[in-house]
């Protein structure tokens, strides 16, 4: 699940919306720990996800954005779902607060 995607491409104002993604550690479908391959990536899932977070920030900076991107690993969702925790993270980010 991602948030902050409602701006047209290439449109950045003085206070761009937050961008980020929430990935479930225990997702049984996509981007979960079970789908990660250490031999293929050469790093743990957490290392790979943090590398991706850093790469997205760098790409945003290269596009002229402020590089604001946050990746949240949801430890509470037991399967492929949007948990209450994820909803709280997204609402906090959109309201300019730090996530719980």
C-alpha cells in the first residue's frame, strides 16, 4: 500500500505531500519476508527494504522533489491486508504527525 500518490507526475509545491509505502512483514502474497531471497539479493529483507527506501529518496531528489519517502514495515498484519496499524501510520503521515 502506498500513500501520497495523488499529485500529478512532476508537480511539486512548496510543501509536497508525504510519500511512502507500508509493507507487511508477514504478507503471504507480496513483498513479505517469505517472498524474500537472501541468496538472490545478498542481504536480509530488512537490509533490502532499507536500501530500496534510500534508492527511492535519492530518485525523488534527482527529480527535484524533497526526497521525502518513508517505508514502514508493518509487524502487526498477519497476512496480505491493511491493518489498523497501517491506517494509523498513513493518517499520521498525511496529517503531518510522526507515525505511532
